[in-house]
């Protein structure tokens, strides 16, 4: 069953893939939303992503009459995430394939490269909240940009910064309890001077750098082998690109999803993006002699829906919960095996929680040491005040001390 699932997933992956909004979180992220948690130190994860959108419309031609045409938007990517410390994680995301229906060779292999640095896991030891910061850069390796159905891109290096906030009811193993996440960030396009139509007659350059705000909120409810998620995400422009851009409108999407854990190292997730904002268009296809190809008048600016599938593989460690849960439970005839498995899981859970408690105790001990050092410094300062009447602002030499004692003796004799 597992082998069949892997084969089917592999076939789908190389047939159609796609992305939008908060792109391919990776690490301990959701479908779109990033978490403020980082991977355990030394952990390495491999991710694959796919999304697909199709729409059939009618095309009327004087010679061929009316016929139906299917348009698509497909994209695929691979990502590698690794943590070098408790608060530091790096990510490399390569868009392997991108194709928006254009006919001929209207696809990129490979497409853009995304580099990430996450500073996360910040917060008090006994707090259920964690804070983080994500810094991203997008390197344009593909030959196509300003693509219909996709978020705006201008073929230049882009960068952004996003604040992260995570909450979990389970303090020791966050993924084991209900958890929620909030992202809010800023994206800079560095597109001044670009001509977006790709045509020789383009007379509408980008005069001011395009900028936008990105946001997302996600909720996850874990249960046995499955995690159920619900995300809302979107973007709104602070400075819109020119009217020759395909995607210059704001949007909001909702994504219900489910994640299946085949083991403590491999998991698959699937979701569907549903656009909540109305379909409207502000793009101008003919302006000042500049022409932008109109794909079809019945196609939306952004897809009304899209299917999304992803996988995550821990290459050298297990996921944070580190609990091997069986995909199928035993039958009534195998009560002994089921009881043995349950006891095994309970023992593993206890081991994981004990390890977390040990880590917290070590952090508390370090904090006590730091507090003790501060107290010693404070006591030293108090001793100086009691001895000299005020804190010493400069180091007193032995010579100055002898001189001061002589002056005290003289005053006393007088």
C-alpha cells in the first residue's frame, strides 16, 4: 500500500505542479503558512510540492467554429531545509518546472530559486507562544516572468521579510496539540525599468519599485495519523506594478488541508486553495502602443481553485514528535499486538516528553547561572557604595588610596 502511494505521488509530481502566495513553507511549515518553530539542531528535511489548475473554455473561430480549449497552470518544486542551531534554519527551494498554458515551449525548466533564513523558536521557556523572523530572496533563473494566474514577478532579484508567531497547547511537543500560526511580511520587487510585456513595442516601464504586504494565518488540529489544517492567506500591494502586469490585483485564499503521517520520517499532505475575493481585472492589454497577450477573456485573473499536494521526508532525524504511529490498527483477533503497540507508543511519548523536560531544565539552570552572575555584580556594586559612599567611576590606584588615607588622618588630628 505504501509503495503504491509513493508511485502514484511520483507520477502526479512530474505531471503537474504550481504555487501561489506564501510559497512552499518547508521545514515545520503548513501548506502556505510558516511556523515560528525551527527544525531540531542538525535535522535535514527534503520537500516536494505540486499544485494544479485547469479550466475549459469555449473558443469561437470563423474557420473552425466553436470548440473547447483547456488551459492550465502547473508548477513543481523541490526544497531542502536544515537547522544549524536551536534558533537558526536555512532553506533552499528550487522550482523545477513551471508551465502556464502558452503552447509551444511556454515552460521553464528549471525556474526560480528561493533562498531562506529563519530565526525562530524565541520565547519564554514556559510560554506556549514562539516568535520568529523569516528573510527570503528570489533569484530569477527561469526565462519567463509576468505570468498569468501566478503572483507578480518581474524577472529581477526579489526579497522579503516576514514576522512569525506560533501558539501550541502542548508545551513539550507542539505538534501533538492544537496549534495556530500567524505570518505578516513585506516584499520588495526591485523592478524599476523593467518592460513587462516582453514585446519590442513596450513603452510602459516600471517607474517605481513594486511592493506588497503578505499575510497568512493557519490552524492545525492533530488526530492519530492525520493532522487537519485550515489556512487563510493573501496579499495586498503597497505600490502596484504597471497596468501591463497580469497579476496586479489583491487576493485572499482559504486552504483546508489534511496531512497523513506514514511514519515518523515521511508524511504527505494535500489541500485545495479556494479564492475568497471576487474576480476582477485592472490589467490593460493595449496602452500607448504597448500590447500584452490576452490569453482568453473568460479566464480569471487568479484561479478560483487549485489542488495542492506536498511531501516531507526527514533525512537524518525524526519529526519533533518522534512517535512511530501505525497506519492501520489491529483487528479484534490481534488485541495482544494492539496492546503491545499502544504500550510501545506510550513509552515513546514518555521518552520524548522526558527529553523535552530535560532540555527545559537545562535552560532553567542556565538562566539561574546568569541570574546569579547578575546578583554577584550587583552585590559588588553595593559593597562599593557602602565603602566609598558612591559607586566608583574610575579605578582607584594604590597610590591614590594611600594619599586618601593620609588626608583622613590629618583631618582627624586637627
